C-alpha cells in the first residue's frame, strides 16, 4: 500500500469528470487499497480517485466514529438511485480544500448502486453522515466541489486564498 499525494484547490484536475471503471481488476483493487491508506492517514471520512489524480469513478468511505471499529466501504461506478425528501444539514470539509467548511443541505437518505471490489453489484440505503459523504464523493466524480454551494463572491474568495498559497509554497 502506498500513500498518494492529495490534489489541492485550485488544481484544475479537481474539475475533471471521472470516467467509469470498465473492469474491476487488480489495478483497481490496488488503487482502492492506496486510497484507503491515504484517507486514513489524512485523516478523512471519504476520498474520490480524482483527488489522487486518477479520473475514474472510484471512491472510498469510512464514517465510523473514533471509538467504533473501522467500516471501510469502496464504491466503484456509484450511482444514486433514489433520494429521500428530507434534507440533512452538515458542515462539510474536504481533503482537497483544507481548513474550509461549508454548510450544505443534501437529501438525508439515498439509495446507491455500485460495484464492490470484486466487481459485484451492490445496493444499499444510507442515511446520516454516510448519506452526506456518498453525495459529497460522487460530486467529486462529476468535478463538483463543496465551494460550489457558496455564493460566487465567497467561492472566489476561497479560490483566491488557495491560489495565493499555491504560489508561496
Ligand atoms: Ni471532498
């Protein structure tokens, strides 16, 4: 397993739309393992492949609490089938946009279909933080970021801040 460098705003790679995985093979399983290692090291509760510069529809999640056993979930080619009507508000962060939090309201429940690491189709219902994290990570696969939920004025402020940091580091 290897730790992969995480891409940070304003790198344009984050705006790429990721392509579906055609075959779940050892290369994909290695990517998933490296993504888990990178996510736990960060630490974070979710990571999309595009955040480590791989434009494929792959994401990893673990929303287990600190005192709970790990609950790793890998999703390949995830697709939201249904969204509940109720909304859930969460202050979201992102490993690609450090020290930035955005209050976002998303559907509180989703049903998602994806391939697991064996290439088997899975479906599951998610609520709470898992539902929020799944939607956040699928947004990444479509090139969408939490700052897109801000007004243009505030979004531009965040982008400017990161542009300045990128120059000075
Ligand atoms: Ni993120």
